[in-house]
C-alpha cells in the first residue's frame, strides 16, 4: 500500500475514533443504553473466566496436596453425580481398609517411592482449661507429613520410633498453636485429646484454608497411639507416591492388583475399595467448569446479539442524522471506502468502549468477591483482551449494514436532505 494511502487510512481511523468518542460524551444516557448489552455480556464473560481461573489455581495449590505423583486408597470415595443406590451398595460391599493390608502393599509394591497409613476422626482438644471441639485427630505413620507436603515450622514431626512405641506425642497445626500457645513456644508443652495428654514435639507451617475451611485445625499423633485409643477398624487410608510422575498409572494398577489379590476378588468382581489421585479431582473440576463455561457462553451470546442489534439500530439512526454531512463529504471527493471505514470504525469503537466498561465492572466484582468471601477469583490478562476484542468484533459485524448504507448514499440525494 502506498504511503499516501496509509496516511489517509490512519487519519480516517483516528477521525472516526474521535467522532465515536464525541458521540459517547455528548449523549451519555443514550450511549449507556446502547452499550448495556455489550457491558453485561463482557462482565459475565470476564467474571466467569476470573472465577474458573481462580478456582483452577486454587485446586492446584490447595485442594489436592497429593502432588502429581501421589494417590490414595480409601474404603470408598464419590466423584460425579450422586447415586444413592450405588452409594448404599458401596457401603455394604466395601470393607474398611486394614493395617495388615497396608503392610502387605508396603512389602510387595515395587513402583512406590513411599507409602504411609493414616486414620482420622474429629475430637475435642484442650490445654490449660481451654478446649476446642471438632479438631481433626490424625493417626499417622512417620512419613505422612512429607507425603502430604506438610512442612515443619518448629520442632519435628512424629518419628518412626514414636510410632513403634505408641508414644504419646503430637505434631500440631497452626490453628492449635495459635489457640493454645500464642506468643509462647509450644515444644515440650502438653495438649489433651479427649482427656489424654500428648507432648507437643513440633508445629506445622500454615496450610491456609479451602473454601473457608481451615486446613490447620489438626493434631497428628503416631498411628499406633491412635489405634490404641480409637481402635483400628475405621477410617484408615493408604497414602502413596509413585516412583515418578510417569509411573503413576502403573503404580495405581500395581496397588489395585495387590489389594484385589489380598481380598481374593475374582476377575468378574468390582473393586471393593477406591483409588484416586489428584488427576481425579482435577478431571472432576474440569467437567464442572465445562458446564459452567457452556452456560456462560449461552448467556454471553444472547447479551452480545442483543447489544449488537442495538448498536446497529443506533448506527442506522446516526447515518440518517448525518445524511447531509455524508453528501458534503462525497461531493468533496470522499470515496465509498472512506465512508464505509468511518462507520465501521465508529461502531467498533463504541462496542469496544462497552467491552472496557464490562472489564472494569468484572474486575471490581472479582476484587470484592475475593476480599469479602472465601471464593477465589483471579483475572487473567488474556480474558481482558478477549473481552474487549470480542466486543469490538461484535460492533464491527453489526456495523456492516449501517456502514454500507452510508457508503451507498447518492451524494446529490444526500445533499437535498435538510440538516
């Protein structure tokens, strides 16, 4: 393209942009009503994107502490739509995980880097006359904190010897430390679990919360001490890590085969236990977000079409208002392409301004939700560009007919129209 033509095109673009912004400024209410559909569509799109992006980060960081190479074996777990009949059948069919099964897996599995056992229940914890109800009491083997990515803040975690000796020691979460030992060193102090004393040997770094529920409200004690107090018949789970991430599926299959053989399950019988990894949680979340995204696309499409139709009608009215002006421009040498470009740019800029307003509103919503609720929202920059770009594209598409109508006006007939 010759340099003169490029300069003319650039001048035409900026002139059309100036006219569009001028029109917005002079008729604020009309502009707001014109762009309402685009604003709502962009706000919905960006808000849903921020929610999904924030939740994806949250799931990756908080919900799954198994890592990319970890998995769990439990009596039963439910993923997907709830089926009461199947749930009752699993309750009847699936026996509790037993310590001897853990020992068998630990001894026979060749594809595991580490494997531990854990049991859990809720109980009352007290110290120096102060009590807390609903604390997670976790009976653990010595390697569970490392497998679950629980880091030591002070002291140490439960040791192998303490597990073997049924020692009355405790490794406490940050909530328990803050409640009973705020401003004091908890090491060597005592907490009571249902009246039984346990010496604190270490504290964990804060894990934060998941959907408003604290992950730091726990006390870990040796698994054998747990069995001694509560028995070994309920709530046991096996927590394992594969030797490598690419061996995860093989490691799960190996553990599945070992447990099936230990439980004497035939080839035609279903598993009477559940194995799941972080990938299972992520896949479940992906299915949920796909549904949310589909609904959002439907809503956004309706808003965008309505907004586009309103912009087209407004641009038709603008063309009618400026018929005399178009006639003057054509009589002075303006080409059809110049008129067409002007109105296409003007409708695109109008729509893009609506998109920017929608982005701003969505950002405020995301900040408010993140600040005042436990719902995580994170606004990716890509969604901002997509929102504004989509809005401008809608304006461009629905501005084609008014722009063509303006470009085809006969200059003589246009000049006869009274201003």
